[in-house]
């Protein structure tokens, strides 16, 4: 019997007491027994993983390779723990369980890159990062003291969500060591997955979860490396005078009277809350409703009554010069409301084209997959 310890997380306000069985020696592979619900691999199946779980003194690792589950254990005698590449899936350097991020608003950052709504389109994300000097050929951080912001929605739709998450997980540490930073913000799709709303999950992931004997949500549970990491993240962040948020900030945001730090803490404490619960809880409704919450708001682009003065007033109350948002898809990155709002969801989710917002020494531009720097111009009205 392998005994697992309890992990306490201040941010999620829960204690996880875990147990597992097995007699795996470190590095020994096995295939868990198939169950009646195990799906049959199809032509669209793909290799997947790693899915890593903390135990008392080991990291439990699972992959799907050639349509079969593989499991290994790695001793966690000191950090980081090296989990090697397996069946084409990335090697991972596992850090200690993540704690809630400290609320900071870095100032004086000379180089900032931002994108959003990757939605499992790993190759296009990598192309944008490489072509614009954020990572090198081996996907290592090369942006120095620069900051990279991902404004939500890495999850769902595409077939390489896990690869994108692991890349960002590794770059976060590399950037910190170089004096820079990676800021991953949660979007509505991260929130949906953690609450077991799986309407947009790629069917291949659902099949692979069955092969691993887990539900898809359990693969990102609070006891897992990525699950714990995701639960440490913020929804709203700031770098220089730029506020980053997935959906946007509506005027009603201020009615709660809570600070940005308190809003982020409240999200962390309630991630995973089912819709049937938050709909009935007045303190949670502003965080999760599909109209005006920071992860769902689209008013900057679809509300014809919203005026320049109103948007200026929102930014002034937030104490920022610009609000940078994803969530609402556009053909390219563009500015709205006389530059007060910048929309960075450039439809990467389609896997055909996307752009990276670059703010370098005060100059705004759009980075293309080919590495071209195009001017930031007024955005086009939505066509639908």
C-alpha cells in the first residue's frame, strides 16, 4: 500500500486526504485493468499526458501511448522531480505544490507579450512564441525580463491542451529565473472544466480519461500538479498600466465593493462550484454569470449603448490606462474605445491564424505567426 499525505491549500480552503494502491517500483510501467466503461481506441485517438499527481513521497504519472494506459512512479525526495518524455509527450520538471499567487502589479516592465484563447491549438501558439522571440527552437524562454500574459482559455476544443499547459508551466519557472514572468489567467473554459462542465472538451480527451480510469475532471483535480497549479492562478491581473482579464470588466463589477485581490481570492476559493449552486448564491453570481462576470463579459463589443465616457470611467476606477481582453473572437488583434480596450482573441482556436500583442518600450504592435510586426489599429466591428 502506498500511503498518501494530505495537501492543504489555503486558496481553495480544503484539505485533500488521498489514498492509492499499487506495488509499482519507480520507473516500472503497467497498464491498469480495463473496465466495462473503457472506450475503444479509434482512428482519431492520440497519445496523451503526462497527468501527474502528488503523493506523500512520489509523483504518480500517467500517459496514454498507442491507445494504452501507462503508469509510472517517481520518487519525490527533493524538488524539482524530473519526469522524462514518454511516447512523444513532453518531459516535465515538477515543482512543489503551487500556492495562491501573491497579488502584485509589476511596473516598469519594458517588454510585454500577450495572447488568449489558445483552445488546444498548441502548434499555432508555439509558432507565435517562437517567431516573435518569446521562446527559442527548443521551446526555452528567451524573452529575458519580459512578461508573457495568457488571458485565459487554454482548455477545450483542440487536441493539445495538455501540451500547451505543460509548456506554460515550464516557461513560468524559466521566466522567473531570467527576471521575467509568465502570467496565466483563468478564462471561462478553465472555470467550466474545473466545474465539470465538459461541453467543449475534445472527444479524444474524454476517451483517454476513460482509458486512464479517471474522469476528465479528476485528471486536473486539486491533488494533481496541473490542477493545483491552475487553482493558484488569478482571473484579473495587471502589468504596468494594463489590466488583463479574459472577458472584461463591466460597470457592475464595482458593486461588490471588493478589491481585485479579494475578487481573485474568491474565485480561487470557489473554483469547481456547480452552476446550480452559484446561481442561487448572491455572492457568487457576479463571478460566474454569463452576462457581466469578468470571465464572460462581452459588452465592449456587443453593447451598442456602451459609451466612450463609460469605458473611460471603468478604466479610471480600476486605476489603469487600458483593459486587455480575450474571450470574444476577432480576425485580428485590435483596439476599441479610442484604445482604452484592446481585444487579443485573434481566433487562434481555429488553428489557422492568430496574433500576439506586443508592448515593447511603450510601442504597441501585433506579432504574426511569421514574426512580422504589424501596427495596432482600430478593431473592426463584429460581423455576427
